[in-house]
C-alpha cells in the first residue's frame, strides 16, 4: 500500500495548525517532520517542542526524521513529545544498533535512514529491527534538489532483501520525487516499491486479473490500449509524459533488460520523427547504465559518481565527431554508420564532445557488483 507523507517543511509556520488540519482532512495518514541540527546538515529546524505542539491537533502518524549528529541524545525527548516513528541516519552515529534499540525501547517505531552515497550493505545488519527504511533520494538538508535516479536501485535491493528474509519494514523515499508513469507490468513494480504512479499505460497483457485490479485501486489515470496495435507501450507512455503531463525530462527504467527486440525498440525510439525533438530530454536507465541522447552541437556532460566507463554510440551517420577531453579522443571524424566507441573514460569530472549532423547516444556505465568485487 502506498502512502504519501506531507512534510511540515512545506507548511506556513505562522499558520501551522490550519495547514496540518488541511492535509489531515485531505486523507494524509502520515506527517513527515524533518529535524535538522546545523551540524549533520547545515540547516536548523524544529526541536521536540514542535512535535509536542503538533501531537494534540492531529491523529496522523508523526514520522520524525532526525538529520542530527549522535541522535541518541534526543531519542527520549522526541518519543515523549509524541513521535510515532523516529528515523536516524546510519551515517550520523557509530552506534546505529544502540540508537535503534533506544527508539524501540521507548515504544516508538524505529526507522533507519540511508543517504544517496551509502550502500544498502551498511544497514543490512539492522534491517531485522526496524519498522521502516527511509531512502534519501537527494542529499539531506537542502530543498529543491533533483531526484537521484541511482537511488532507485537501492529501493529495489531493499525490496529484494525484505522478500528474501521475510522482513516486514516499510520503504519510504524522501527528496525530489517526481511524477512516475507505470508502463504495463512496470506499474505493479512501482506499487511494490511504494512509488505512486500518476498514470498507468499499456495493454497490460502481462498482468493477471487480480494484478490489474490492484493497479486500478492504486492509480487514477489508466490508459489501456488494445493488445494488437501499431505502437509500443513505451512509445505511448513517452508521448503521454511529454504531451499530457508536460514533462521536461523522461527517464525510462526497465527498458534495457529482457528481450532484445524490446530493448532495440526502446533504443531507437528517439529516431522517430515525433520523438527526435525530445531526444535530449530522454534517458534509458538501469542499475549499470545511463543512456543519454544528443542532437548536433557542442556538449559538456557531468560524470556520474558511480560510473566508470563512457561510450559514444552514433545511431545515424555523423559528421565531424570530436571527443575533446576524454581518455581516448577523436578529432573531426566522419562516422558513416552506427557503431559503439566503447570503454572510453572521463579524465576529470566532465567530458566535452561535438558533432555537426546526426544523433548520438552516450552511455555512462559501470561493471556489475560481482565484477567490481572480484
């Protein structure tokens, strides 16, 4: 079941009670309260007194997210103030087990929080003692950040561990969460990961009747197509994202695995005239790769922190391709046919390239976990 937890950081502090009552009446079940100490994160926010003041005016679950160094110092105070859930960062204390045990002993649901740069393995030893795991999908302490797509793999990893070991913790995400559109069975995957799709699109031929009913219970905007049609579910979803939802960028997950014919259909999507103008706004993303697309011009790209390799893939004939500051360079090369210039690398934190005609795919990638730890 998916729940949305409004944050009081978005409230009008002068009119806090009316704002809380508004989201309460709208059906919110959880109120997210960010506690910042000016140390673990630069910003400062509320103390236990705020939680104590909020408790009498709502029956919502009060989810206290402590972005606080050595949070053990304040667990008892927030528990007494009326917190229902207390979340502590694994990065904020050398004694995460003790901190979670203190929360548990106070009669409050313990939550462990993980930052974008921290691997799931750092919290795996304590997953059996928590009721919730909060995955930070931006770096904590700053508003207005963009969703970090690399964190989706962590959500999936946590879900796999939960199922394999029979744990019953909830998974919560925090920061920069954008609109998601579920495509066919991918809709069910989003629901399983506690991600609320704004729309579900496809013929849904891969879903059994009870699964489709579950989708209908969770998603308001459902666009169901016939099984036999002249377009793919992904094409339909991308069109809806840009034309109906006004997307500035579309990141497509799950488009690179499975059948090769499906992968190629997704890769070549940007070559279609109706999508080509959006090429620079579309990415294909999986656990190891980010595929971006570029139209003619000069471009500078930022290295993704978890990626090592860089590939340049002309999808059409290209004139005057130059790789200007990568490990392996090219200078005004004519490329007459599609090819992959694979296993290149960044020299610094950025890479610059340019070309005059055609359409270029750029892939940032990394080896599998197993290969990186051989």
